[in-house]
């Protein structure tokens, strides 16, 4: 049994120990690690390996399990071969989103990218897989060590150079494009002010303008008025969840319109500069636009495609008397529209034999779980309830996904 050393190694040294033969053997043994048996597993492994190495390997096994959602789990996914830090798992771009962005860069003819604030290398990996040479820069020695190990693990070290440096001091003049992902989390959680990013958004914009092409990853909640006039904004969702917004610089004129991209696909809705759609009575069908469509202010483009209208001028639900399936919104057939009243809704659900209830809300202060407790639905049928406003008044819409 190994005796304790009496002092903890620095984080970079502790991580590099995982890259040794002994560290790799431990990670392989933990490939099918069960968190519920961690104490027993740790006790067993510490009989034959240094305690600090076992702790590092267990931490990495936990991170790999968390990263499976972003980088793919199982034998075919990247997560089991990659390395992570806690912040890296939280902040890394989802692989599908990074691949989409890399594809747009490649379509522009970009062959080299300076990836600033590269983190654990998620975007650098996608760019390299698109055949693009990458300079990946971050100021954290540990993060850089992890990014370098990921490039090696995935066989991309020939295309990815990792440099530990302050990104504000990097010369990007020799690259076809710049990609920057400023940190949007601090000691107190998410940062909503773009000028409080690290580095600030204004610095990233200035860097982008010096390059032939550029993309800046920003929070999806960025106000439209904060988007520079010479940038094209793209909001991206994956599986219905909005993941990020990207500010593109140096695009051809035909690609400078605001867009919403839905993954998998990609399926892209481009702004046609339409005015806000009119509002009117609830029709037979209700369309719930994807979150990226709403963030990109492209609800009017959805309404035009279904010959629809809004149920309320302030609510992003589109209604129509026609069913026109499209990838940018989920369609529901509406059977009932009534003023918000719990007793009336409970009676209606009992009459329809509804026991499986999906509750959605937009423009309502009522919490879905609170309403579900009050309704206590029972029965063999399923339905969807929309808590919303119609023509300014609280309302309930009852329906089901359209066939």
C-alpha cells in the first residue's frame, strides 16, 4: 500500500499523472464505474495505487459520465476518451453545436482558426475534424493541459496547437478566422452583462473585426440591441433546448440576416424582415415555435408559413385554422379554449377522462406543478394544457399534439 505523500500535487501535475501508464490503467478500470459504489471502489484501488491518483481518476470518471450528454456516451462517444475539468464540462460547447459551427467556417473557405478562450477544446476538436488548422488559446495551465490531452486522445494533435497565454495578447493576423468564447460565469454564477464577460464582449468584437471571418459565442439571452450592426446573429437549439447565440462577422451579404438553427439537422430559419404578425382568435391549431426561433425574433416567419396569427400580441404562440407541419414549431390540435379557472378545468379533464397531463405555460404566473397538484387528473386519456393569455386575458387551452 502506498503511503501518503503529506502534500497535494498542483492541479496540472495531478492531471498529468492520469496520462501515465498507471493513470491510464486506472481510468480503464473505471470505464464502467458505478457512482453508488464509489467508497468501496476507492478503498480497493487505494490498496495498490497512490491515494491522490485514485482520487483524480475517480473525479475524471465522474466528469466523463457528466460529459456524455455533450460529447456522446458509450464506446462510440468521445466522452469516454476525453478529459475534463468541472468548469470544462459545464461550459464546453455541445459537440453537435460545435460541428455545425465548424461546418459554417469550412463552407466559408476557412482553413485556419485562432480559437480564443478554448477551454477543454470542444470547438477546436470540431474545427480540426472539419479539416481546419487550429491555434487553441487559454490562460489556465490546467485547462490547456486538458485541451492538449484531448487533441492527442482523439488523434487531432497534428491540427491543434494549444498555447497557454492571455488571449488579449495573441496575434491572430495569420489566421483565416477567429473564434472567441469569453467566459460567462463568475464566482456568483452566470454573467448577463456582456461587458462583464472575461474578456469583455467589446474586446471580442474588436478582435473579430480584425479578422477576415469570425464567430463569437455569446449567451442566448443577449439583447438584440447589443448585436453589432456589422454582425449576423444566429441562435442555436439542440433537441429543442436553446444552447447559445453566435455573432458572425465577415459573412457574404446573402448570409447576414438573423437566423435560428435547429439541431439535429441543421434546419435553419432566416429572417425575412417581416413585421409582427396580427393577433386574433384561437383557431383549430396552435404552433409552439422552437426557443431559438423565439430568441431570434422570427415568430412572424413561422406565422407566415402557416397562414397564422398570434393568440395575444405579447405571447409567442401562433394559431391557425390549417395544419401545415414545419420543423420550426410543434403543432397542437386545440379542442377547448376557456378562461383560467381551476374548477372548470378540473371538470373538463374529468369529463374527457384525462389522466396523463402535459402542462405548458407562456405568459402565466401559475406554476405547472402547482396546477397539477390541484387538478389530480385520472383517466385513460392524455392531453396538453396551455396556461397563457388570449387577447390579454388569462386563459387555458386544451389540446393534443397534431397528427
